[in-house]
C-alpha cells in the first residue's frame, strides 16, 4: 500500500509539474496599477483563473497609453491593456502593425477632474489660462480632457502628468491647477473634502456609450499566439464574472491587490464600474471616437469601411 501511495503522490507531482510547464507566458503592459478595470488580469491571476486556462502573466505597469503602446510596438510585451481607443486609432492610422482585440472600458463613469478645496475654480469655465492634467498622449483621459476643454470654450492648457498618484502630488503642490484621477485614487480625498470634483468624462454625452479603452497587440502576436489570446480572452471574461459575483473572495482579492479596504472596493465597483462597461466583447460608439480623434488631430481622415474592418479584424466575438 505504501508503495502505491508513493507512486500516486509521484504521479500527481509529475502531472502538476507538467501543467506548470505547459502554461503559456504572456507579458502585459498595464496602465494605472490598482484601478478596478486595469486590475482584471491581476485579480484573475491571483484567483487562479488564468492558470486554469493555461496562462501565466508577467505585468509591466505603466503611467499611461504612450508608454503602453511603445512597450507593445517594441516587442517588450505581448499585450497592452486599458489604452485609449483614439490612441490606438492614431497608432493604426500611422501604419503601425497593432490591432485591438477586445474592449477594456465602454462608457465614462470612472475618470474625473478635481481641484484642491481652496481653489477658486468651480467649473472649467473658471479655468481660463489654467492647466488641466491627463495621463499620457493617446489615453482616454487625454481625449476626455481635450474634449472637455473644447466644450468649455475657454483657453485651458492640457498637460500630460502621468498616473493619478503623480498627478495628485503635482496638483496639491500647485504645479497643476486641475488634476485627473480614477478610482481608487483620490476618492478618500474627495470624501474628506480635501479636493472637489469639477468635471467628469461622463459629462460628455458622446462618451457615455463609447468604447473608450481597448486591449491590443501586434499583428504578429495576434497571429502567432492566436490560441493563447483566445484563452486569455476566455479567462478575462471568467474573471469579470468572478469580480461581479457574490463570492466574497472577489472583492477581497482586488482590495488586497489595490491595498484598500473591502468596503472601499465595493463602492468603487458598484458606483464607478457597471459590469457591462468592462464587457470585453462590447464595442460601441466608434463613429464618435473616430470623429473626436479627427477633430483633435489624432488621425488625419475618417477610416473607410475597409480600414475599420481591418482595425477590428482580431476583435473578440
């Protein structure tokens, strides 16, 4: 019996070792570490969901779209997540061999702009000659800031300031007049009255049902690793379902990763990130995205039907 037990244990260990070896490695460039939506791959990996689909991931955290896009194009990573639709359109229009393969965020309930409590700025109309932050060129916060400035009709300078923590430091020290953020960042400061929200990306009607951020890769990766990308998408969907389930481990896993309380994690999920907004197969409002990208000179001409079909060629079904 003892011999059989030893053989059984050895067989299990061998199978586990083979399973580990069989896992395909994917390197990801992930902007804004700790945000609910950009945390989907991390939460899924920590929950063992991606391993179940034969995938192991290595994350490179970036400050925004520009850095993420460069990492993908250079081949430093396989996948870029959470990058502004307009930025990917701009990169595509310049002939870069990148294509989106799923949505990361549709709608604009998360991104907001704020000022210190003592600031005289009550709305963007009061911000003539002031500075307004966004993360990096081509990001959804970049497009949102430029669109909000245009809608305000006043002269405001948009400034690339990096991620929410760096932006907060610059805003509170007076280097920037208007900061940008997304949950979980700056939420405690809003509730404590240290800062005031003066604009939201959802103030822009065209953004409410627009796919504002996408996940993307190079054509080479999408072709050579087609099966791995499919399994990545399957695991991603399963992770989204897990994060919106009643399983207490879901919020706990995200809260531990983002270093916040479970109570705060629940507020962030329920108030800022409706489940349908992070549905990777949901894509909408691309005509509006294209019009905005054109008006803001991200692209030089609207995409033809053939170009749009090519742009979405690898999109998850």
